[in-house]
C-alpha cells in the first residue's frame, strides 16, 4: 500500500524522533559513574525480596514498585553493571515518548501537538538524565503518560468496566512508584467519576476493590518489623 505524502512525512518524523531519543539515551548510558542513589537501587534489587522490602521501608522515600521491577530485570547469578541497572529506566524512558506519539493517533486533533511533545521530551535534558539513572523517575513519567493516554481512550471509547480495570491498575502502579502519584489519581477521580458525591463515593469503593488492600495485607506484604502508620 502506497503512503500519502503527509503520512510518509509523519512516519519519517516519528522515526527521527525515536532514533534521536535512543541515541541520546543509549550512547552515554555507561559513561557516567554510579551515584549513591543508584547504588541503593542496585543493593535493593540484588537483595532477597524480604530484605529488599525492608530496605525500602527504612528508606521512607519511595514506594517499592520500581525496585521490584528492577529486581526482575537483574540476574542474581552475575554482578550487575551500570548498564544493567539502567536498562529499565532506558526502556520506560523510550516508552514515555512512544505514549506521547500514540496520543496523537487516538485523538487526531492532537496529533501535531503530540508529535511536538514527543520531540521535546526526546530532547529534554532532564528526561535524558533520568532515562540513564537507576531511579524511579523515568518509570513514573511513563505511568503518568500512560494514565493520560487512558483518559483519552475513556473519552472516546466509553466508560466500560474493562477500561476502569486497567485504569485502576495504572493508578495503583503510580502510587506504588512515587507518592506524588496521589495527586494524579485525585485529578482523575475528580475528572472521571460521576458528578454527585454519593456517586463518587460509590465509584471510589468499586475502584478501590481493584487495588491491593494495604490496611489488611501490609503486614504480610512489607518486611517483618513493619509497624504500619
């Protein structure tokens, strides 16, 4: 099938953005020395699960999802190099750019803006930096973009239970990646839930059923010694 000129130009623009983004992030990924925060991420990821959760609990700064995902990407049988512990951030950093591009295909009026946003994110020095760091910020950026993509799908495809199910998973992932995700979840709740307060409370109860019950399972989920709050 022969592409029209606008479609061909769009495809070229997307390809250039993705290649440039990958080049800027992958080239120097091993050149920077590992800093203290990355060493902590590496230590947690290479520890036993119970010990890893205990380290995160004592750190008090970030929830554990990023560290658990990092643990899945590393092998306990071999030492983890700087590149090894940064691959997860590189992957989700590139995925953040792809999500912005996909937004333009879901919402055609936003296509030009989404391509521009993807270009700006691909060249953003801060995003490049955290796409090369073994820390949770690149993952949080990806999840926030995925939540925005979910909102657009909800607006255009209807509020079916399946979309709420995946949206609840995204919101839970945001909360388990960074505490600031609570503000994103509150904004989504305010925007997407039904209008009356009684309906909002009912919607909240249904949605929270899809998120792990922290109150009852925290003593099993966190490491021994967790006293709760």
